[in-house]
C-alpha cells in the first residue's frame, strides 16, 4: 500500500485520505471475530462508560490504566435507570482500547500489516511508533456520537505528528454513523489538549477558541466507506461521527501512529509502563 504522489498530495491538502479496498475483507472478519471473543470474556461488573462528549468526559482509574491494557467501555445508553444492561453485553460496548496492537496477537498482525506500514512511510513518518488502538463497535440504535474533535488533543507530540489509520470493518454509511471531516481543517489551530492533572485525574487545557465546524454542516463532508477501506486522518483534522440509530452496526478499527523523532510529553493522558514501550511496525 505504497501511496502514489497524488494520494500523498491529497492527504497533505485535505488532511484525510480515503483508500478503498486497502485491507483484505478476510482480515476484517478475523478482527471482528477476535473482538467478539474479547467482549465475551469481559466481566460487565467492571463498568466504565466511555463518554463521547468531551465536556462530560470522566477519567476514572479504569480509563487511565487502559493505555497499556485491553479494556472494554460501555455505551452511555447501555444502562437502564436501575443500572442493569438494557440489551445483551455484545451490543452494549462502545469500544475496546487502547493497547490491542501490542497485547493481542490478532490485533498485532492486523495493525502491523504492510498496507498500514507502507502508508505510514509514504506520508513521511520517519520513525513510526504505534501509540494507541481502538476497536469501535458503533452498535445499532445506541452507537454514540463522537463530537467534532482533533486527535492531537488526546495524542499530542511536539512537533505534532499523530496520524490515525482508520479501517472500516463493516460498511460505514450516512445511516449508521460514518465519519465526517473538514477538508483542509488540519491547517487550523489545535483547540485544546487533554492532559493529566497534577492534582489527580485529567483536565482539558484550552489553547484556541476557534469553533469547530457544526456537525452535519456544510464545512464537513461525509467519508462513507465500504468494508476494507482505510482512512488516514491528520492529527489536527476536525472530524465527527453521528449517533447510530439504524439497525446495523458500524464496526471499525483505528490505530494511531506518531513519529518517534518527536517529543511525547509526560502530561499526555496515555502513558505506558516501562516494560511495554511504544513499538514500530517491526515484529517484537
């Protein structure tokens, strides 16, 4: 998956690149099956709800420990008022994160396949390091909105180098909550950073008051994607996805890659223990 000069130019111009048929559908099916096994083994008594609304995000110990773990997070609408699950556990999970690519062999193979490694090299990542991985379920009826944001808010480097490699494991459409992005928006400022608070927990550090594009507005374009499509997302690119009220899930997998030549600050929320350093695309 060496990108052409025109593809690289499009990524640099728009801040995103949609690459259809980049990933073998059989590999997508393998990842879907493995994610199902992880959820089956997950004890729902360990409840952590992933809020997709930045202003209400809470950082409990479970979330902060997920940087070097495989952790499941529920959808905010998964629970009834009495605290019980409204539906089966398998269709109540928002995502699995955030070290799947280093701790699970199936996810390791998928994350370090040539299609992703060669795309990372094509856009100039000099010393790529796989930082964070997320399996996103976007389950039918309750798949939560992901508010308009920039990935560099959460995965900051100096200089800013993070790129998301997002793979549609199932078709992503307007009906089931596909991605939307602002063409050229990566040339705008970083609005905020999500950092560890010295007093405990986390906080948002406000950097720039420039408003994000209005969700669903004319400044954003939909990135509908068939199964096996890979989408590259610049860390400064504003992007959004709507709720999924349809009858179909929208499974996707994303791995965020940074350049090892950049500084990765100690106040970033995602930190690794010493025996699990960030690795590149080479086998362990």
